[in-house]
C-alpha cells in the first residue's frame, strides 16, 4: 500500500468534537478567504497550535467527502517508495493544476536526502545554541551509555543529555513535522526512567525547509523551539 507523505495516520477513535471546530476554522480562515491550493501536511502546520494534526486531517477528509472543498491525491514526484500527497482547494480556486505542480516541485526540492540531512544538522545547531543561551549545559550526545549506565533493550539513543539547575534531562531533537514514532517515544521515556536521567524533555525544532513551505505560503515557516519537562 502506498504511503501518504503529508497525512498522519488516522486511527479509528470515537469522534472528537474538535473535528467540527476544525472544519469551521478551515472553511472560515482558509478556503473561504484564499483561493489557493494547499496540501494536507501544510494545512496541519497552519493550525497545529490549535488542533492536533490528526484532528485537522480528519476535518479535511470530512470536508472533501461532503463536497465543501475539492481534493485529489497524487503520487509524490521523485518518490521511490510510492509516497502520495493530497491536495485541497476551494471550489472557487482557478488554475489549481498549475499550483499543484508548483507545490510538487517545492516538496520534492526539500525532500532530497542531501537537503534533509542539511536541514537536520541545521536544526540541531539551532537547538544547541538555544539551550546554551538559557543556561543548559550539554553532558552527552547520541548517548546510550551515561555515568556507567547503558541502555541495551533497543537500538535507540538520546540525542542529547543536558543539565540545568543540577537536574539531568534526556533530550530528543526533531527537525520534522511528523510526531515521534510511538515505539521510539516509549523506549526513550524508559531510558530516562530506568537507565539514564530521571527526567525527559521533548523538543521539536521546525524550519522552513523541513516544513516544505515558504514562497508566499504562511504558517509553519519560522524556526521555533519549544520544550516541556515531563517529570517521571
């Protein structure tokens, strides 16, 4: 089965009332105001401070099924793994095919292995500088072994181990739009609980390139750094 590049997996859960709220927000703030073509992941970034990605995706799917917006799924150009990209646009949008082609080229440009590696390194560099400015000191990176304790249950490691105010934290740096894989997340929490630091920071760094946005597209295009401590 083909992978969907720009849509998170939507599991079958009881329907969330937030889906209806997201649908109205999408119509009022996007499709009724802007006669442009968008793709699923791009829209999820637009609204990620208000809705989880899966909520936005569910809302988009329902709007398309109801005929309130137009939508089509196409193969992602240059993808060797059969990835797909889904587009959405207002019924009043003209020249949508031309816009879809431009988006395809842009996404492909920022999805090449060399570009993705460069973006990842840039994201890590921004993260390291940001933590240093706020008084965090780095104790280790890409760590499975720390202070004589080693994690051997899986092949995962912690991107960073940082210390502040006498407390050590396991840190995961993500320069990507998708959520961290659930199995990986559980493994890294267990690393912090059982073997390495007592607490874990979940960190996400997004950049314009990783978002695949920019060029007259608003939302999700600025670098941002956030973290939230989870006491285990």
